[in-house]
């Protein structure tokens, strides 16, 4: 197997969010698209934290909220400020887990870049960077051998963006300015080795029950190209990750209007297949997913705790009371270098602000940093 192939097997890609604009904060102003409606607020059931009597991971320190502003979207700090909807992914070309952007409280977006060291985040200071934003899609582009970041933004002070940037290990580079189709936030951009980078998005096409289906787009040097293939029913913020054991991208969960999705699908680069795992399965909804190559299991974190999928069956590993406090819009990313899965960037339903902690899954339990 090639060196790149090994790196891919030792990683997996999930992601949510969108938008970017040429130039970093202070280097250029973000380009606003059409005024965007507010994102749906997490429901009480989606954001409930364990009761005081229930055990939960104890934070090692209490981060201080530090809100970004359009003129200062990269605050000088030794640790990341509290945030939600950040873009986090493992880069097999540089062996880095990278985090970019996010938002404190649904206002302006951060434009800072961080690298995970195994037990802490290291603040990087690249010469160039995308403008501040939350909800940007991020995934590894196997053909370009770099991380690709696309789009982002969803608030009046964090307008939608439709540009694309790449990370070469030390700096951000603009790949493409705004171009059609302009795909907005709320869905997912998975990737897989030798298959490519994809984005699932609302299609406008209804099935026989009147439910809107997903459209599937493939990233090319010219931008997004829609594929002529029927997709699953549209849902917001599903979990996505590449499963090297299956040789396919796995999709689970997401939120419908007024409900949670709890179906399991695979994508092989050409067609979608719905799986029917036996036995119990997660409750679904908005969650995060990553492939743990050390244990050869897909890991899902959602409203009802921590689950794993072995390619054929789901298994609950820890209930919600023994998992991190639940919040929407977080990202679960596997770090094969340190053999741990990182959960960060969740929005607290209690405060309406981003959480400040990173939770690490070692295959059996969570540790809070």
C-alpha cells in the first residue's frame, strides 16, 4: 500500500459547515451572500446535559470566552477561545489535526488556525488565512494531497461564503473564488482515498412520499459538479466518515424538519446504499462521527451517548451520562498519530455559546482537556 494510502487508512473524514472569502481578517472583508436566516436552535432534548447527580467528565480548567470581531478574528491567546462550528480534520499529508475558525455565540467567526499536539492545541500563525467564519466544510483532497476548506458562515455578522482554500502544512492558499453552484451550510463534505471529495446538498427533487432528496456533488479543479445519482432523504448535519474496512463513506443521523434521522448509508463514489444493521442503534439526530483506525471501529457521538459501528452492527459504548455534555455542531476527528478521537466545537444549549473543552476518546472512555 502507498504511503498516502496508509495515511488514509489511519484517518477518516467528517465534516460540516461552510464558507470562506478571499483574504483573512485585516486582509480583506468577507463577501456577503444573500441575507441568511438564523440556524435552528437546538431542541431541549438535543442539548440536555447530564443532571448534577450523573457523572460526567470534569474539565481540567475553565476556558475564558473571547469573542472574535471583524477587525480581530484571530485573538492572541495560548489556548483556543470557546467556540462552536469550527472546522476540524486530520491531514495525512502533514500528520496534523488542524482546527480553523468557528464562532463563540453565533456572531462573527474566528479566522485562527490551531494544531493538536496530543494533549493541547498549538496556535499557528500562517502568513495567509481565510476570512473569519464558522461552519466551513473541510476534508482531505487526495488528488491535491492537501486539506480543502470550502464555504462557511450563516449569520448576519458571519455572512455566507463560497470560496475554497487549501492548507499545505504551513500556510493557507486560495484555491477558488466564489463560483456557481454556491452550496450553503448545514450539510456535509466527506472524502475518501482515490474517490474524491464530495458534498451532499438539498436537491429540490422529491420522492414518492414528498420528501426532498440529497443531491451529490464532486469537487474538481473547476468547482462543484453535480452527479446524476439519487441520494438519501435530505437532512441537516449528518455524521460522515470514511470506513477503510468497508471501502466506503458511511453516513448516519442528521436532523429532519421536526425530527431526527437514524438511518445508516454508504457511498462508494458512484451510488448510495442503505444498510439495515440488526439490533439497537443510536437515536440519531445531530452528532459527530469518525473512524477509529486503532480499534477498527466507527465512533458516533450524539444525544444518547457514545456508539461504535463495526461495519455490520451498532453498539452503545457509553450512555449520555458517561459521555461529554451534548451540544450541536461539534466535530469528531480521529488522530492516528496519537491514536485518539477528538471531539470539539460544540454549541451549548444552556448558554448558547461554544464550549471551550476538547474531549478525547481512547476507545473506552473520555478525557477532558
